[in-house]
C-alpha cells in the first residue's frame, strides 16, 4: 500500500504506472463481525457503543469482477447507515450480505463473516474489470453508493427501482471505510479538483440523497419561490437541502436545535430560522399521543416568518417525532418528501390534513446515477459545498461513529483512510480560494 500511496502523493503518476503497481493480497479496513451481532442485546439504542463493534483489521482483497473497479481510498465519511450497521439496528446487515450472496456466484464474494462498511469515498482507481471503458487506473474519483445489477426491466426507467438495488457498504460488502474499496464502475464520478480528499469524500451519500429528495422530478421538484421546510437544516442531510433551496431560488425555513446551528444556516444565506429549543416545541404529549395544538403553533411560527405563506415542500428525515407536524404545516396541494426516519420509522399523522387538502407524501431513497452525477457536478463547480466539520483517523472510526450516533457532531464527519493527514489532494487552488470560506463553514463546529 505504501507504493500506491507514494504514486498518489506524487500527483503526476501516469495511468500506466498505476496499472503496473502490484496489488496487495490484503488491506486495512473497518469491519463488523457476524459473531458480534448479539453483543448489544438488552441495551437501549442510545447505550449501544460503536467503539465496541467496529474493528480495524486486515482483510483479503476481493476478486475483481466484470464492470467493477478497485479504488485506493484516501478518505471516507461516516453516515447514519454505518451507525445502524455498528449497533445491528434495525436489523443486522449480515442478512443483506447473505441475500446478496445468493444472487450469483460472483455476488457470493460479499457473504462473509465480516462486513467492510462505509458508503462514501474519495480516491484513485487502481484496476478495472472487464467491460469498463470510462475509467482507467490513475483517475481521481469519488463514489456514490447505489449498487444495481440492471438485469431486470424495472431498473431501466429509474435505476433506484431495480429489484437488486442496494446501498454499497451497507447492503453490500467491501465499502469505503478502508484502504481499498470494491465498487461498480457506474458508481464512479470525477473528484472535485478544488477539494481535499476528506472534503471530496464527505458529500457523497447525503448530497445525492438531498438532490433527489428535493430537486429531482422523482422527489420534491423544487422550483423558484417555493417555501421549503428543512428539518435539521445545518446537519448532514439538511445542510445540503438548505444549500439546494438557496441555490435554486427557493426560500428555506430552517429548523435547528440551537443558536450555533442557526448561525451556520445564516452563514449559508438562510434568513428564516426556527430554533426548536428556544420555541420549546413538543409535538408529543407522551410516547403515544401527539399534540395538534403544537402543530398549529408551529404553523403560526412559519407563517410569521414567510409573511403568511405556508410550506410548499417539507424536507422530512427525522421521521416519527416530526412527521405529524410536517403533514399539518404543508400547504394545500404541497409535498412532504421523506427518507431516513432517524427518530423512528412508525410515522403517525392526521390523514384529514393530507387527504382533504390534496397533499402528497413522496418517498425518496438515495439517488440514481444521473442524479448523483448532477449533484457531484454542482460540488465540482463550486455551487454546492461540503459540510465537513471534522475528520478522524481510521483508527478512531469508532469514536467518529459514536459522535454521529449521539448527534454530537455537525454536518459530516470524515475519516482519513490512506491519506496520512488532512489538506491533501487539491488540484485547482484558484477555484478553492474563491470558495474557501464556504468550504470551511462547518469546520470546528
């Protein structure tokens, strides 16, 4: 791996020289173990500690198949799916790997007693399998996390509808929290030249998810002038939704939990902000009973900010805690777009406010290749910026995951893999200088 790192660090290594580098028989990776699946039984979710279940160890290099690529990973990032994997909730991911392993002899590679996790990367292509023509060894890339087989007709209108659609590094093996990752070539996109490795790795999953959920015709179909309610507006997903609303001529109404997060939203250009802590919003009277009076109070706060207008699109991802309020405050004919459900999957809402007012609930899950490419293109052009607040070493990945699990972070948390330090990998210093403040907006928060 040192020879590979040296070739990357040189900055001018030819593709043929990368192709000639010998591949290691094993590589360093972050894993969970099948034998550990029951280790947290009896504990509340909040008490399950990823530091106990995430291992950093050497694993065997997987066989390279048709249409695939091996990528040297300079940096990756933590997403909530890595937290779910590490605490074996809502289910163990080894069930995903077992089912994928039954698809074909080639996918059997993924069904192992360990799971290499991680759904983001920035790095350099080392090898490509038969049939790959667009990408060559030496190309600097990022990867989106949609893994599809596309042998079924259902996937050829929208690849997210492929019956074999999976999230790489969560529902497949050989993810991005490692020194080497195995991806399908149609996951690859050009690395933005003005970003460091850790900055380039961090937008991936959340940026593409926010693009589809809010902008795409498969999601909210946001247009100029829309009022967009963004929950967690300075967080991993919300930080990108806020940027897309501002970038697309909409008006974000940003919901945050403290003044520090409100300041981040203002620095992005958002003006309409609701601090949930100050407002003391309590949408649930108890675990089983919501409080419609709080929905109404929340709607009044929104109309006060917007000059009497209701919400056109709700960018929903907290789930159970907020969903009833989201449905209530959406305008007649408006749209609630939903993904993730980090506070619980069993949503409850008063259907009268949906059905009698012709509102729509639109489900959204990650993004197809076209949507991911467009989202990455906007990052590469300096229109959308990373939300990286901190980067950990791979040895400290357990702490990084714990921070996300306990919401003790802001924006995205990065992980250095092969990169020996932060700040490396910038190729376009001029473009970077133009956007340096925006790139560093979340740093240290």
